[in-house]
C-alpha cells in the first residue's frame, strides 16, 4: 500500500514537472509578445513581467512546494549536513526561507563571525539548488529552483538588538539617526547596512521599525527605548523612507525590506513580545500618529523608498476592532481587522502591486499566552499558523514555535504546520486559492531580486573581510550630528563650564558596563567596557594627542563598584578617587538593570563626594529616563543615544569642548519641558518667504564657472487671471522644515485698509511648503501675506489691479523682528525750521556766529571782573575756561551727541543752542573756581 502511494506521488510530481517545463517555454514567448505592445512605465513593466514569470513558476510547482514557500523557519546551530534538521526542511518540505538569530547559535565567535555567516548562507542556498538539479529527494523530485529568503533583524547599537555583533560596521540605533534630523544620513546608514548584509548573502531584512513614541513613559512596560526614529509621525516616515532607500541601493535591489511593527505599537501598553498588547485609539487617531510612517513607505515617489513588505505585530487596536476584551484576537490573527487596515486607500496601490504581509514571530511568548487563555488544553502550532494565514498574512515567520506535546521542539512543530497546510491545500479549494495568491506575491518578490533563478546569480560573491566594517566616517557623522545637550541651555553651560579639563584636574569615570555573547558557548565580550570613555580621552587629549590631561590623573570604575562602595563592600579605591576628583563623568548605557536606582542612591547617600565638582552625565540610551531631580544634581546632561564606538568618541570630544552640538531630541523629554509638538511647530521669530509659483532658470555660465540659478522675470497678470503663490520653507524651532500637514493661512487684503480682508485660504504644508491660488477679480490696491501660527510675519506680495492694463506684482520684505515681544513706540521729535535751525535739527551759519559772539562776550566779561577783584593772570584763566566750556557745549550739539536734538526741539531751536552753550560756559567757570580754590598759591585763595 505504501509503495502504491509512493508511486502515485512520484507520478504526480513528474506530471507537475512536465507541465512546468511546458509553461516555462511559453513564458519566453509571452514576454516577447508583451514587448511588442510598446513602451510602458519601467516600474509597472517590471512588475507585470515578474507577475507573468511568477505565474508560470507557480503552475510548475507541486502543492507541497507551493505550501513550503509560505514559511520562514528558524533552526539551531550552523550544521547543514544531510543529517541536520534544516537540510530536511529545505529538501523534503520545500520551506521558503529561514531567519538567522543569535539566540539559536546561528553565528560563531569573532573573528570568524561574518565568514561563518557567509558560508552558512551559501550552504543553505546550495542545498535548495541541489534539491532541484540533483533530485536529492527521489520521493518528491523538484520541478523548479526557487531561492530561499535568508532573513535577519539588525536594528543597530549592538546587543541585544543586533544579531551579528562583530565584523560589520557598528551601526547606531534608530533614535540616534532620528536625532540628526537628516534624511541623507539615514540613507547613508541604510546603504552601509544593505551593502554589508547583501555581501554576506542576506536577502530579507526585518526592519526598520516605524513605531512612533508620541508620549514617552520610562516607567511603562511598553517602553521601546532607542529602537524608534522618534515621536513625530512625519519625521519617523521621512527617516524610515530614506533608510529603506539606502537598504535597497546598498544591496543593489537584492534585499526584500519588511518594515515593522505594522500598524504601529508606539502607544501599546506593554511589549508585544511578552504579552498581547492593546492600543486604545480611534481610527482617526491611528491615522494621525501610528499609520502615517507606513503610508510614507508604501506611497513614495522614490521607488527605492517603498518597502517590499510589512511585518504585522501581535497587538489589538480599538480603532479597528472595537471594544477590546480578553478574547479579542491580535490584529495579526483577525480576519476582519487586518483586511480592513489594508483596504485603506493609502495601502491599496501598494498591495495591488504585490506588497507582502509578513506575520511577526508566531512562536513568541505573547502568542502562546493568548492562545492558552482561550481554553485550549494544548498549544497547537498548526492552528496558530492557520489563523495567521487566514487573517491575511502572506509569509508566516514561525520563529521558535513549539507545541505542548512531549518532545515538541521547533523542528517538530514546523513539520506539523507544513504537513497540515499541504493537506488543507488538497482538501480545501478556497484555502488552495489563498495559498496560490500568497505564493505569487512571494515569487514576484524573489524575482525582483533575481531576474533568473540560478544559483550562480543568487550566491553572493566571495567576500573580503577588509571591505566590511569600514564605514566608520558615516558613523562618526551620525554621532556628531546626533549629540544633544539636554541641560542646561548652551548659554548657561558656557558659564558653568568655561573651560574643559586641564592637566591639573582629576577625572573619575563611572561607567555602566555590559557584555555580550555571540553564541551560548562563545566567550563574553565587552559591549561597553569600564574604561571605554577613558581610553578615548587619553587617545585624543593625552600625551599622544593634544596633551591637555595627564593619564595618571584619570581613573575608571563601574556602577557595580559604586554600589559596592555604598554597601561598604568596596575593594577598590573608588571613594578616595571620588574625594580627590574635580570632574565626575557618568556614562549610562541602559536602564534595564536598575542603573538609575544605583545613581539615585549615590546622589542621596553621598552628596559630599560630588560637592564643588563638575558632574557630567552622558546618556548612551534614550533621553527621557532621568527626572527633574536627577538632572538638577548634574552640571551638564548630554545624550548620545547609542553606545557604539563612534558615539563614545564624540562624548570624549564633547567633554573637552572640541565639537559643536548639532542634534536635538526626536522625542519629548518631560523632565526639562521639552515638548516635541511645540518644537516641531513653526518658529515665531521667522519671516516666512512668500513668492509667486514660478520656476528658476539657469543663466549661461562662462567656461570654468558654476552656473547660477536666476529667477525668471515676474509675470504680468490681468483681471480674471489666477495668481499661484507658495510660502516657505516654514521652519520649526530646531530650524528644520515643519511636518507635513502644518496649517498656513494666506490672506488677501486691501492695501488702503489692512483690516479689509478680501479672502482667506488655508493650506497645509508638504515638505515645508504651502501653496494657494487667488483670482484677480476686481481692480484696486491689494496685498497677499501668509501666517502659520505662531509665525505671523511674512514677505508680502503687492499689486495694483486695474481694468485698463496688466498687473505687476511687487515683493515687499519686512524687517525681521528678533523678538516676538512688543516694542514700545519711540516718542516723536518735532523740529521747527527757522533761520537758525535746519529741518534736520542742526545749527545754520548764522547760529554759529551768534553762539561765537555769546562765548566771546562771556569770556570778556569774566576777564574784566576777575582782573578787578583778584589779578590779571587769574582773569585770563577764568576767561579761557569759560571760552572752552562754551565751545564744548556748542560742539556737543554740533556732533549730535545723545539728547542733543531733543534739547533743541524742547527749547525752541536757537534758544536751546544758546542755553546749551551757556551751560558749557558755566561748567568752565566752575572748573576755574576749583582751580583757583584748591590748586593755586595762598594769596589767590585768600582773595
């Protein structure tokens, strides 16, 4: 009986193979015929070609081969021999791909980590090819070779969110990239990652994360830390799109990019890996916060910025699923909710063009916990997989799924699922149709990477380890542009820290140390060494650097050493070093091991050790973990976001004031009142540029000169024409463009009466620019301005409209105000013009002669009086003092010193000039009296 069944399967497989060979011949003919229909858009033509080829391949595949394509599996170790479990899954069960993870010991220790990974991937692809070309399974011969997906999640910042921990460029996490607010840097990081992973043979990337942390809560169980780009949906989408484009370009489009965690888990109440979480938001709220980043990467004008798939998280959403109860399925298992999300207009085109839906790991603790609460005695992997597939997932990531049966390991659970799906395919036509549709999408994505399914085309070229991990400059650029000063503000910092450490200072470094293991049997390695920052300081500013410090005055201790000191169990010199230190530099890499409690205990129990010292804290994690009391005990609080070497290097430079601060936090920081909504709103101090909607033309340049873009001449308009204007770029408080959707209000008013508003148009920004149109419908003096609250000042377009001729538009630029506070009006100075005083308030020639006559007369009168009463010599002295005093008073007015014009205006012109002159003479007389009284001979004083 078994022999008969075996022969029946062989005959069926041969029939599928003959059918496949026949169809593949027709594919060539159909493709040729399609080319005769004429040109079409390149992307659409490529998609149609892939769909046609995928359809032909599908028809040549057996049911088992079709079902196998649905699964991404995991396996333990690096063994790919015929006796291994992964060999059996590829050869006999036709699985579509595998995901490599550190947890399963798929990688070995340095220095062989990347070379071993390359060899493992090459072996897996070779097994898949040999299964077809060499008929490794005689019971079920292959009809067609389809490359495997080999996937990886590499989020950055090393352990625990990276899988490959050495040998590649040490990339930053998403928040460090977000803190640069620079999409070019995001793309560069993606390019480096795509290039290096592709060189190893990876062709499936699970990432980036497009979650939005709207309201950070460090105490919440759902805290995502630095795994997100930030808290603004617009900027998360922009950074994510640039990162995706970099992945595609770096891998030469040989990478399927699957963004996560769709439809967004930034507002979830717990980590979905641990328990099924809930997001209690309406559909409209989800459209405003969680979903926009996913809209951005599925509707990009740049094809490389469009993701190939979305990884669906195990979360419940009130906006799609109504009231949430304990029995409410996660959206990844909900056959009503997930299709409803994908039916949104923003996803329709992407889904029609073959966008993949990928389930999150079905073997997670959250999934097991949820199904155990539904009353089932044993956890059934096949039912879990069936529910996920029926909900709308095309590709099922099984993860380390296991069953509750005896000996139920991941391999056994995977076999159970694959065999169950194969049986369902044969028994249920509707299920089979759904499988075929999903497999078509999967085949099309594989064809988008490899136009020809041939092992020589799929295998990565031989790698050179020297070419990997070499993009250090990009990482330094990210670190330098991300570094953020949280407290105090820059002006106060320059007062608190006027100079960096010097040779006379003693510095103690307190470091949050951590280690990692590439595999369970690999030796531990330092993720953040106790002296990591000290080494960089010595390298840059020690004797081999700028010689600003003495290495023997620097010491480093771990937070464990600090706790031991507080417990009275210290075996180090930490207390003595802290007592003598002038600088205490704290490095915080994480908060998951009670590090904040250790620091708070230190601040509370031993404040004398920090008194009169410069206390600097560098956070190499998210910026919102410290509260206001913590920050008040620091001299300066910097955030670097990532603990990778380039960021430690920048921290050392910040300590010695060698780099300028350019970054800004991409998430809110409640402890210092940093609200991201306010920071990304329009800056009130800017003058918004308002201009006609017209192109710039390039002026011809002489040989060797750079062409200069010059605006075209302002066009002429007539009554009835439409005037198109644009405003922007509108900038936020950090001097970046405001998020898309920011409202700008255009106002058309009469010039005679600014309150005579003719029309208002509200528009929203796209890439920082807002646009509006106005119809010139009647004659008059008109002006157009724009405001985007709280930015209320803009350039103004003015024009005179008449029925007789054309309309010329004039651009008026207002004087920018440096402060939004109101300025008190300056009193008006009224000057009366006459024969002595000019209209500008200056004396005429006649006034000069009159003043000179008054001065000479006063001096002569003083000479006569003093000569008669004291002596001739003193009479001359008094006359000279009064003469020069009068000239001084007159010149004060002539040189327009402060208040001179007001003196003239308030005292009726000429009278004011004479009064100022006589005041000078009086001062001269006073000087002569003091001279005579205190600095002359006794007889003159007696006189």
